[in-house]
C-alpha cells in the first residue's frame, strides 16, 4: 500500500474521454443505502438499491445488471461513470472503486469521483450558497469542508479537513472571516443525534443549520453527471478514495487510519 497526495479532478481530467456525460452510471458502495443509478440528464435518475452492506463485487454486478435490464439498455450505452469515493467503509470503498475502475478501463470512460462531503453539501445548498459540510468520525474528531455551490457543481473553497472537535467553532469563524456573508452548516440526518451537540457550540448568528438526507443514489448521479458534462471526469486509475483520519479507538475496525488530506492507492 502506498500513499500519494490528493489529486484534483480539475488538473487530472482526460479531455479526450470527456464529451459530455451522455448516459451515466453512478455507484455507491459505502453509504447507508448502497446501490446504482442510471441517468441521461432528463427526468429522474433510475435507481436500484442493495440490501447488502458493504456490498460484494458480485452483488454490485447483479445490481447494475438489474438496473440496465429495467431501463432496457445495454452496457455499451453507458458513456460516463460516477462513484462515491468516501469517506466511508474501507471494504465498501475498495469493492466499489475496483468495480468502477474495471468498467471504466474497458472503454476508457471518464469517472467522476464524488466525496460524501461533496454530496452532503450539494444536498443542503442551492446555487450561490456557501456550505460547510460536517461529518463526525470519532467522539472528539470531525471532518469539516467548506464549499460553494456554483452552476450545479460543488466547488471547494480550500478550507477544512479533519479537526479536533474543540477547534470546530474556530474553523467556522475562519471560514466566515475569509468569505464574508451567510453560511449553511450541513449535517447528514444519520448523524443528527450526535450532531445537535456538535453544532450547539457554534455561533449561529450568521449561519443556517440544515439537516438533510444526502445518502441517495440520485444525488450522486446528478452531481457526477454535472462533473462529467463539464469535462471534469478523470481517468479510472486516478479515482482514489478519501478515508477518515483517526488513530482513536473505535468499535468499527473496518476503517482506515490514514490522514484525511491524503488518498490511499493499492
């Protein structure tokens, strides 16, 4: 296992493989409701969910086949891919990313990696809004990333990472100082119970708090489609997962203790 710096989709895109999103297959193998979606940019994404968590490779293949059969399509009609790239389950990420890489490499398809924090911000905000997405990954550790929603994309404001809980209020204050104006504090509904105490320490004078259900395949498909449509898909071998960074004791050993600012490749 080797560790390499994070790769920006904007600097690693493959223009020759990016000719619009066309028909996009989105895959989530590490969220609370794993599954797949097909979308061509019109209507609503077509979705199939899985019961298995984390899903196995054969389960993902069967899920995609059911989706294609239901849509009366052929695998060759898929022209772009999107995948949830973490943070999330170690086993789920490895299985999903390996499956997507295999599909992408067959026809040199562009892949839009979407982080769980991007998806959360996209679900909580509308165009023009600035959103801080929170994800508590340990009792006293939180991942917080600042974004702005622009033209259907989630743009990083280069603020955030894994923070001790005690520093969260200061991080929000720095974001507000660097980018004056209203902010949205977004929290996934699955984390709402623990998140209420998490957000209670933050000054709410210039912030609006939103608890949203972001863990849907449809949201992943829409965000991935927007990326590929703008030529922000990357080559399959550049799709790398984000992991939570913590060395704290935890009951779920199926997590990786790697710094959040780094990506792990195999």
